[in-house]
C-alpha cells in the first residue's frame, strides 16, 4: 500500500528546524537568498528537502526565521544596556558569535532589492537602531552636547566602525599578514569606541 502524503518522518535530527535555520543563515550570507536552493539548505542541515518544505512551506517563513535567529537575542541583550559601552560590547559580542551576520546584511538587507530588507525594516531594524540612538543621545547629554551633534549620523558612524572589520576581514588579513582572531576583533571594538568618544569630546 502506498504511503499517504503527510508529515515527513523525522529521522535526520530531533533539532531539524534549528539546523535548517542555521544552514540557511550561513548559505544566505555566502550566496544570497536567490543563490540558495532548498536542496542546498537541506544538504547543509543534514535533512531532506521535504523536511525543509515541511517546516517552512513558504519562503517568507524561512526568511523571517533567519532574521529572528539573527537578531532576537541581540535585541533582548540591547534592551538591558545602560550606557554606550554596554551597548557596544553587547552588539559586538553578538556579531562575534554570528560572524556571518554582517555579510547577510550586506547581501540581503542593504540593497534596495534585498530579499530580507522589508522584513528587517519591519521586525528588527527599528529596535536595533532605536537602542543605539538612545545610548548615543544619552552620551551626548552627559557631555553637554545634545544640540551640537547629529544623532542619526553618529549611529551610522559607530555601527559602521564596529561592523566593517568583519566585512573586510579576509582581505585585511591577506594585506596585513595578521590573523584577525577574536582577540584582534575585540581590539577593533575598543578602538572604535575610543575613536567615537574622542570624536564627541573634540567636537
């Protein structure tokens, strides 16, 4: 008797959904959403293509799951930060543990036609942007400069300094002959914060 259609047998992994999302995060960051098939995701996750379709029947479901996996813990962490230093450390620690995140953003959020752009702007961007904006505005007030510096521009400046070393890591390692390990990346973080504070103090 032929098998009736229905739920795929979950033989591959008890954590199939999480494995699928993790594989999608990595593949989307390397090849883009359009350059990644469900079959490639299934192979990387150690499941069957049918399992991918079972858990994520619509591509938007998988896209949202990727963004939630990428940003949910970050947004929770940033919600508890009390000053700029804590925000910078929380943000950088998250990117350090998700090094593919900046590449995913560059491929699928920053371009006007990025597949994840709309979802990010709706579900994640405002909260992340708002949290750092609050910390920078607080720093300006403490320095007595709340009306002298453009907060939004400095949000972009600070985040750019924190993220760029991850985007340029491979090329920079080749050009400098140095290994950009976690210790080096944390030095970039500290330098970025010091330069940012010097910018405020010297305005």
